[in-house]
């Protein structure tokens, strides 16, 4: 995985993924993606992790992006 940061006041992180690489982020964090990427939305894990995320203000749901070939995804 390689990445670069582009932009000034509102920067974007662009990740360059190879086949089989996976990125996990909070649900709704993706800006755009290019290439064959499988997207899965999952719950935040076990009960302990969910309660921890509730109290810290994080999203309860996570998105998992797995590249099926060379791809890009931006946040």
C-alpha cells in the first residue's frame, strides 16, 4: 500500500492498493474510489468495543475495503 496527501486547506489522503490489501475505516469516511474494490460494512466488534466507541464518539459501524486488483481509494 502506498499513499499520498493532496490539497491545502481540505487535504485528501489517496491510498493506492494492490490486489488483496484491505483498509478499514469508519462508515461513511470514503470520498471516492477507482478500480475493483469490494466494500463491506460491519458492526463495531464485540460488546466491549461497541461501548467504547459509543463513549468516545466514534462511529459504531466500520467499512472494510478490499482491493480485487490495483485500485485507489480516497478519504
